[in-house]
């Protein structure tokens, strides 16, 4: 799992599954005491919080802060995180762009019920129902 794939805030509350052996430590430091070593495929634990220390993320696995694992690319199952609802950076950006679209943009794309865009690009909303009036009221193009 690359640091740019899923944001750290999305990891909180998710269960980490090891892709390889991972040291569970008593503090967020590579020099801290190792409490146990996971095996590949093992449920490492649910992330309670995280810290950024020396350029690396450390996942806190309990409320009292006595169990920590370091984040490194490929150490945790991206698929299993996605199965829990974590989104990739691209998916998050796409969702934000979708939320930021104006009503006019959504009408143009036909995403808002009741909105119809005329062939001249003018939205017409009457009582929440879209009507096509271009063919009736606008001049016909000569062939």
C-alpha cells in the first residue's frame, strides 16, 4: 500500500491485515520494544489513531497507546482496506469533484431528476419536472 493510495484519516477505524511479517511495538519507534511479530494474512488490529514520526506513519492499535505498527508500502492489504470502505486518493478526488459540481453542471449531465437540457443548453425547470420545449417554441433549422 503506497502512502499516496489511501489517506491516513481513512485508515482510522479500519482493520489492518498483514501482507508480511510486521513488528507490533509498544511505542511508535523502530527502537521500541517488540511485543509480537505478525504473520502474513494475520489480522493486525483495528487502527485507533496514528502519528507521523520521522517521515513514517505509525498506526496506533489501541486506546491507551501501547500497541503500534509502522506503515510501509506493501505491508498491509489494500484490497481488504478497500473492502472496508477506504477509498483511493483518485476515488476521493472524484467524489469531491462530484459534490462540487453546480446544479447547472449536473443538469447538463442529466444527473438531476426533473431537469432537462434543451439542445441550446438552457435548463428549464417547471415544478420540478423538465420539459423539452425547443422543438415546439424555438425556430427550426432549415435543411
